C-alpha cells in the first residue's frame, strides 16, 4: 500500500514539475530568452514527460535561433505524437525553406498510392476508434433486427448490419496498415553541417552525394556506425550514424 502511495506522489510531483517547467519555458520564450526556454523544455523531456506541445515549442525556439536541424527535428517529433497538428505542419514548412538541399519527392503510383492515400487520411488510433464506433452501431443494428417485429424495419436493420460490418473491417484494416507503416518508417534529420553519403558503408567508397543540415532522410539499414538511408526522390546511400538523428 505504501509503495502505491509513493508511486502516486512521485507521478503527481513529476507532472507538477513538468507543468511548472512548461510555463517557465513559455514565459522565457515570450521574453525572447530562447536558450533558457530550451533548457526548461528539455528538462521536461529528461523526466520522460513527452508531449507534442513541448516538441513544438522546442522547434520554435531553435527556429528563432536559426538552428535549422534541431528545429525540424523537434517539429517532426511533435508530428509523431500529433500528426494532424496544423500549427506544427505550417512551422515545419517554414523551417524546411531554410534548408540547402532541394530533394524532390517522387510520387507513388498505382494501387499502393491509392491505398496509402486512403489510409493516410487518419492516424491509426483514429481508425481504431472508428472501428469501435462502427462495431457499436453494428451491435445496435443486430439488436434492432433481432427484436423488431416490423418487416420493413427489420430489413433496414439487416442492411445496416452488413454496412457497418463492412465499415468495421475497412477501419480495422486501415488501422493495421497505418500502424505497420508508422512502425516501419524510420525518418531521420541530418544534423551535420555537411554530410557525405557513400555508395558503401566505408569512406573508401565513392561519394554518392553531399547533404546538409536539416535534410530529412529515411533509415533503411544499420551496419556498425553506418546507416543506409533513402531520400524522398528514391536515392540511396550510406551515411555515418553521428551525422543524423533519428526521429523515432
């Protein structure tokens, strides 16, 4: 019983401290003391109190200090927790305009594109909650069909059952697909001012390209202290692990 009490007290204390540091960071930001605000926000993360708001504010601080890579990194971290946040998306676009590299995005085609466009409408948690709602309505339709004595009403409930059962299957499938995509996708941000990308995981190999801070890449494979990355245009290569920072 005492252990539970201590855990509750510890949790409450951490939440209180996090809230205090968050407000402190906001106050410092308003005063233009961006480095001090960063320290306040970072102290929250050090206590494992993550939130999209903290990462968003950190991104804003780094943006004000003209530190492109940390700004983009923290905006991306915020989007991991809150993918549909319009403020984060807008500020990320402004930060990306400060990057040097202009990497084009090759659009996907065919069925894979259509599927991703559809499932990408919502976060996988949203799809999951939609499945719960549809399942509940399906159950209500089943009860209505079972207990209804009127033929027309019974038929309406019958068709409703099939419609919402289909909706459940679609939303569950979309949730699983989005979750798989989220877990397999490993974005990272280049933090080195200048980073060479090689054709093989060794400096003796040919230099494939040169990237600059703030550029977003996707980690495909890890070999020792090397990361195989892919750009949005499909180009691949090997970069030293210390040159990038993975978002998740």
